């Protein structure tokens, strides 16, 4: 059974509906005052709201209740009732997110059926939310691999802005993982239970892209045989990812600008705007400032999109992440013949680290996939790599100096062709947003280390018993004399 908030200025109607709903087993919060209902909405968190649109006859508080209920997290299902016989009013309420409407006078059976449908809808939404929660795990920050300083800056930015509604612009070369960043922003925000809708703006011609983004009415153009929702409406409550935004035509740019400003879309062939609650994340591998100077990209749209810029470095600028990425791609690879985990020689790894990677992470992933498919054994050799990488192997024979993180000295390795590079199961927590590059630790003499551990243990025991040495000795299983001797050795304070 559900918690239902009921708001209507007709006392008799409220009493009658309240009795009916309570008889059905629902918990009812009845109100005849619109302002009181509005105040109770957030604190009571009902599952269904049934409200008159024009409470107190002259005040349209029902619309405020509707708007506040739909803005809650998760959004509350709202059924509106009106006694004015105005279809226009009901249509307006539906556009603002009402689940259904009833026109007075209505029967109690009609309302009962309507609430049942609303609760079934809630159940479907809850199930969908669970599935999305499972999907969210796939797009945690740890799925973006990188321990270099430049990637740590990216992680910190994602963490700071993920749970905001601000428009983000992801900048980076092709193959750097811009869509992964967009998914991380979505699935780590309060919008994670709503849709994530991606679209590549360069993949469709202008006429089709407009229909895909904003939808169309039946008969608005040849082939429009049915009404169609646009992707902005499909993404309502969630995030829309506009990849390759720089390829969008000037006409569509102006329409997108209006969506960002007014938070409403207008379908092709329709004059009625529809409100949408969508976060926009855009991405491009082009220099938009240059396109603005050329007159092919609107400057006002650029500033609307560039509220939060996130710059992804090219792989050649973070080569110390290549071994991490290779480990990530090889972790679950099993050789098709031997059934053994796939490994890689050190010289092959050094060739991968030396390469320029014009296609960035995507090219690296494809290279590893190709090598796994071609290698005769479960070990990837240089000969299994793409031809463009094989010429780098000669440069990596003998003593090789690897570029390391900024500020760290170079590391000299003796590369053996028969040696294997250690492929580790990456600790997701270590590579997550909160991780930092490991720092070298001082190695103490064993005697000093053990004594430090003993001192810390003694202090914990004393703290647990409030400084009582007799209780501490009993807790530790030693005599009181032994405890005093241990304490005096290091002049510890009780």
C-alpha cells in the first residue's frame, strides 16, 4: 500500500476520498489548504499526489505542487483533478509532468483505478532504478584508467562536478575516452537512475539529426508517419551526451541554444514547447575557438556549453599510463588454444610505450585485441603487434630509459626479449578517483619496525581501558611489572 497526499479545497470531497483510500489500505495525508500541502510535500515524501489544480478557486497552487513533486528525487507521481472542464488546463498539466488527470465530477472507482495505474508505474520505475544501479557499477571512476598527474586532475574535476546540473564540455582528441567521462559524470550523479542518451552529431544529416534530437509530429515531413519523441525528451531527468558537437549545423546550433536557455524543446512540425529536465554533456575533438573565428560555430552557444570544461590528455602525453592500460586490457584475456592468461614480453611493452599513439586509448585497445588474436602462444611478442609498432622494438633493445611521471627521475631498464612484463590485476580502488600515485616509503630496520608496532599496540590497549595499567596488563596477557618495563623503555606516558 502507498502513502498518498490529497489536496483539494472541497472538504466533503476530501473526506470521501480519504475514507475510500484508507479502506483500500493506503496511508492518506488529506489537505484542504494548498500552502499546507505544499509545505508537507517534502517532509512527508508521498508516493502519489492527488491534487486539484485551482485550490481556493483563484490560486493555481496545484501547478506549484505538481512542479515541486516532479522535482523531488525520485520524482513523485502526480494525478491532477480539475472542475473547470478545461482540456487546455489538463494538457498543460500533462506537459509539466502529471501522470494523469481527472475531470470533476468523477467516480471513486475512476480515482481508484488511476491510483492503481500510478502505483504500477512506480513499481516499474523502481525496477528500472535497480537495473540502472547495477549498470552504474560499470561506470565508476575506476573504469577510467590512469595514475599520471594529468589524469588525476581529470578525476578530481569529475568528482567535483558530477553531482551538479551544470553543462559540461569534454575536450580531447579522438579515442581519448570522452564518452567514458560523460558516463562517469552521469552514473555518479543523482541523475544516475534516469536515462543516459548518447548521440554522435556528425553521424546524421541535418534533417535527420533535428528529428532525432527534438522529435517530430506526424505528417510534418515525408516519412513522418507517427508522432515521435526526440532524444531530449527520452533523456528527461537524466543526461544527454552530444558527441562531436562541432559538426552541428548553424540552424541546429540556434535550436540547441534555445533548449539550453529555456529548458524546453519544440518538435518538428509542432508549435507547442515541451519542458525537459536534462543535463547536457557535449564533446568535441575540434578547436571550437577556431570554428568561432571562421563563423561556423556560434559564440553564444560555445559559452553556454563551456560552463565546465574537462580536458582529456592525449595518450602520448601520459605514456606512464600505457602499462596500466595494457594490464587492464589483458586482465581477462584467455588464449584461444592454450586456455592460459595472455601475457606480454617486456620488449613488446617497451615498443608500446615508445609509440606515439595518434589514435590514443582506442588505438591501444585495438592493438592489444589484434595481438591477442594473432599470438601463437599465450605470450604477445613484438611480431604480434601492428606493423606500425614493430619498428619501435629495435629502439627498445638493450638498455632503455623510460619517461616517468613529471618530476620523477628516469628509470633505466635492461629489456630482455624473453622476459615477461608483469601483468597485474588492477586494484580498482587504487585506480579510482581518490587514488594518488604511489610514493616511495622508507624501509626501517626490522627491530625498529617491530618495536614501533609494539608501542602502538600498548597505546591502543591503554586507550581502550582509559589508562588503567592493571586492566591494560590483563587485556594484553602480561604481568603489571612487564607492562611498566615496556612503558619505561620508551618513556611512554600513561
